[in-house]
């Protein structure tokens, strides 16, 4: 059983090593593959706990232990490699739901494909094999010393269910990845010229400082200099669709409540007490703008705009209220809400001229520029790569069939539009004469209005293979 998703935008709640929220990760159709194929016994055991299985109930015959999961150009990714990634991630993060586990599987697939593409690109740089081997050998010796000797290292490999050969392959891949990332980021190899300008102009540093000062966001790198982020306190009147029977009914009640607030027919506290569906009277407490954006914004920035531009004690428009999956960042609209801005605390920043401030801003901006260049280069690698996995042919055939059906629907809509512009004798209708008086009056019924509706926008191109 395979999971087929055309496109998924995820917004993981994580921060990078400089304290900034990571940008949304975009999963392309070719990387969202075989998610259900990697459901391990450990994950199933978390959902279904029961008595031990009798020997007679064990599967009979051949049991697959490993196999090719994904082909990337001329290399392969095995099921065991993805399972090991999942097991390591599950040991660090608590996974309690099937959705969180499926998000972990998708992250494992994406990570393995990206790592392999970077390794292949690193090989294409033409580093001497003996140089790579020397670096790997040095790292192996470091690991052996950290383990306490050869015998302790062998025991650790047995506990991790791996081998020295697999460890060597992983270190070789990491070495090639690192060299490729350094080249893309702009670091020059010994005896080579730099390929990117990583210098941050003083004007750019000052602009970044003013933006942090104005918005109160991305303050984390300056915490060690005494900076404090801006915080906001909200109270929300929440109306859930399940409480009112449907989303449309919840929307109507929310709009009626908003109209009653504006006309003075209802008090905010009475509405909170009588129709609100939120604990703690809808109070959020003092929160950073990043937290409010992740947990409450419907995804279009409307709540963030209200928070940044609204006055104290003002009310927002009726906004969709999202249920956010903390593992994937996926949002599902569960109701509608009206927000009241109760308090605002501006950010506190050290002076721009304080020693270390400009150096830290330059470091952060340099890191973000490096990551942006690496991400763009990765997209280019993926766009030109050959990626195959079991079931991709069926998925592409289904996708092409849907594209063809949509094209036919667009052509049919265009024909209807053309036919609606012709008269009963199959002759084009004459355009109505310009009115001699009452300039600016609306045209007669049907004049200047296309009949039959506008055709749909052309579909996206199917993914490459």
C-alpha cells in the first residue's frame, strides 16, 4: 500500500542553529513516496498493544529483510537505511500518533534523497580519492578512541546493528556532502578561488537591525547581548464547526457576533462566557509573534497583520481558526475566531554600536545566505535527477490522465464561451452603442459580460522522472 500525495507544504516547528524559524519545507511529488511501506513493527506496537504473538501466527515462507526503496540516478537507497533513520529519530522525539509517524517517514525519505544527491554532486567535484579516504580513516580512528578501543568499538557496532563497512560508507558520504556544501556556500578549497561573495555590507547589517527593532522578530541571536523579543497577548472568541454542526453555521454565528460587537448590542465578556469554545477564557498569555503565527494564523498572514497593525483593545475580523499538526505543521480549518489584542510589549535590543552586535548580525546573515544557496542548488539537483521508486509509473499515469481530463474540460469551456458570443444565426452579435447620456451608468443586462464563466487556469506541469 503506497501513499500518493501530489504536493505537501510542511511548516515544522523547529529552529535552526542561529535561533530562527526554519522556512517551510516543500515536498515534491517524487519525494513523497512509499510512506506506508516503512511502517515498522515498533510503530505498530505503539498503536496496538496486546498479548504476544504465538509461533503459529508468525508469517510463513520468505520474509523480506531489505530491498531497494528509491533509485537516485545510478545509486540506490534501501529500506533498511530509511528504517534506521526512522528508528534514530524516534529515539529522540516522542511519536504518539500515526500522522506524526507518517511525517517522520516522509522526512526520512526526503533526507536520504537529498543526502545522496549531495554526495553525488560532491563526487563530481573531482576530489582525489586518497584525500577522501584519509579524512574518513581519521574520523574512524577518532570514533574508535571515543569508544575505548577496538573491542569496545566492535561491541558498539553490534549493539547498533551495523558494520564497519556501513560506517565507512556513511562517513564517506558525509565528507563528500560537506565539501559540496562548502563549495556552494562560497568557501574556497585550498588553492582555489571563492565562488560566492559572502561579505555583508554595513548597510545590510543596519537594515537587518532596524527590521528586528521594528518587528520584534528574529531576536534570538542577540539574546546573549541582553535582547528580549516583542510579546503580544490575545484573547480569542472561538466557534468550532463541530460545536455548531457545520463550518458554515459556525461562520454565520461568528459574523453575527462581530456585527453585535460593532453595533454595541453585545459585550465581549458576555460572548466569551456564552458562546466561546476555548479554555482559560480564550487568553493566550504573553506570546512571541512566531508562536502566534505558527499556532493561530490561518496561513495567509491575516492574524500577523492584525497583531502588528492593530491598536490595543481592538477586534480582528472573523478569521479561520486552524488545527495545526505539531509534527508536520499541516493546518486544517476547524472553526472561526475573533481576536482581541490585550497587550503588547516591544522588543528590547542592545545599541547597534555595542561591541559584538554587528559581528553577530553578519554571522547570522552569512549563515542564512549559505543555506539559501544550498537549498537552491539542491532544487536544481533534484530537478535534473532521475528518481524512481516502486509505483511511480502508476502514479505518473494517473497524474497524466487527470491533466488530460482537465485540458479537455478547459477546451470545452472555451468552446462554450465562443458559442455564447454568437447570435442565433451563427453571426457575431454587434457591440452595444455607446450611451449618449448618463455616462458612467452600468451597462444593460449581459452587456460586456462573458457568458458561461471564465475557463480554469492551465494546470501545472507533471513532475519529471
